[in-house]
C-alpha cells in the first residue's frame, strides 16, 4: 500500500515538473514559429531578382 502511494506521488511530481518545463519553453518562445524558416528561404530569391532587374534598368 505504501509503495502505491509513493508511486502515485512520484508520478504526480514528475508530471508537474514536465508541465512546468513545457510552460517555461512556451513562455521563452520555443514554439512560436515552426513553419516560417522553411518558407523564408523561398522568399529570399525574389528579393535578389528584383535587385538585379533594378540594376539593369539603371544602365
């Protein structure tokens, strides 16, 4: 009986610790934008093409 109570208490403490760690990570911004970086590289090419066209037009 005492081992069951001890295991329930330990699992509650571990679960609370994991939950607090998750809240800390959310507050620090670890999960803000996970989709953006893979699309950001596609937007960089358009900026370079516009600058090349502007330089050719100035000649």
